[in-house]
C-alpha cells in the first residue's frame, strides 16, 4: 500500500532549531561600533582645563614676538578645572535558574545552560545600551548616562512642530556643537522613530538623505558593504533602547551626536567610551554559579549570575551634543 502525504509525516522526526530565538529583537546598531576601554581600579579621571578662548581673548592666544622682545611674552599657564571629571564603574546583573535534572536529561540539541547564558548576555547588552539614555538614579551601582553627562551648552530642544527645513537646520546645529575630533562626530544615535523623523526632514524639502558605505552582516552573503544613512557623512545608528517619552499629544525622544573613542593622548580626540575593569576588556561579562538545595517539590537548582561591571566615560565635553525633545508623534 502506498503511503499518503497525510500519514507520511508520521515517519519523520521533528527537529527543534538550535537556540531559543528572540522573536522581535531590539535594533541596537550602535553596538557594532561602541568602544570599550579597560581601566585599572574602579574609576577613571580626566583633568580638564576650560576652553582656551574662555581664559584669553581669541586675538591674544599667543604673543606676537618681535626681535629681542622676549620680556614681553605673556604668561599663559593652563590651569586644570577645580575638580577632575571622574567616571566610576557601576554594575549590571541578571540571573537564571535551571534544575539539575533538566540539564542532565535535555542537553541535545539545545544545551539549556548555553541557551540561557546567551540570553543573559543579551539582557545585559540591552540594559547597557538603555543606560546610554536612561538618567541615573544616583544609587550605588548606577552610573550616569550620556544625557546626564551632556554639558548645558551642548544640547537644545527641538522647536514645536518644526517644518522640514527647520528640522534639517536643527540637525546641522546639533552637529556643529561637536568640537572634539576637530568638529566631526563619528556616530549619530537615535531610535527608529527619530530615524524616520530625520528621513522625513530630507524628503520634506525634496532632497535625498546622504548615504555612506559601511560594513554590515547578511545571513546569506556574510559580511558585505551597504549604504547607511548619514548626516554630513557621519553614519546614523539606530538604538531602540532609547525611549520615546509619552507626553500626549507629544512623544519626545533624543538624537545623540558623538565622537566615540579616546585616543588617550594630548589632542582633540578624547571622546566617549565604555569603561570596564582591565581584565574584562575582551570578555566584558562575569559568570558565577551557585547551587540551591532541593526543596520538597523540586530537584536541586543551579543559579547562574551574569554581571557586567561597566560605565560610560567622556574625555572632552565637546565629544557629545544632543537634539532634545524631538517630537516623533507622527512616527509609530
């Protein structure tokens, strides 16, 4: 008797695809390039001096010296600010539990510990990129966000319901507030709704957004070069962990302009980095295991803690500017 399509399926074996798949993952494009720096000790301090034009007239930056006029050289000793800019490590943590019995019996094809481990690391990663925008509580273990760090003169609010041309002008103003790296940010970060707000600004004046080549990943083709939207050649990266605040009828979010990376030398390139303890520079995360004795209704449990000692540091205040209160109510 010939088998029919209906009962032939009973001869097959169901296969569970490897790993537990997050059905709708957050877009964290900025994670592709965000730098981390290992530090010695629990904090890093930067000695900053006020902007030189703030302590001398721009026409008097140095003495114009004539022959034999050495006695006329003005004393212009740079003086550090009253206190250093100090950034202290905080810590993010998550935990999962698995029964020993389940770990022993169900190791193939999905090792339960490996699956939960990967998801724990993803949670910590998401929380770090949320903390780029999320204001600090000031509690132990918390650390300042980029929004907390931004100098007063480096941020401004978007106008209420600006037209397309005004939006582009606001983007250019925020861009021009960057002074580190000789005035060129190397990354712009926003959430998906703000990204659409930016695109609509260009389309609204009949212009096409700029694009720059960038290396990306494709599940079929592997790594390839794609075109990424940019402002003045600086690529825009989506971070959907940046919140949109519901102030109905307004829905506000922020757009960040940043110089990422610290050249660690005298000069204008002292930008924004994540900081971690030196030994964690390449691994970032710490894993700890403990056991929980069996209760009356279960087998023993393995508790696994993943922690992420981390904070954000910024060498120069000129490495960050923010376009604040961007109303994205029209972009859901």
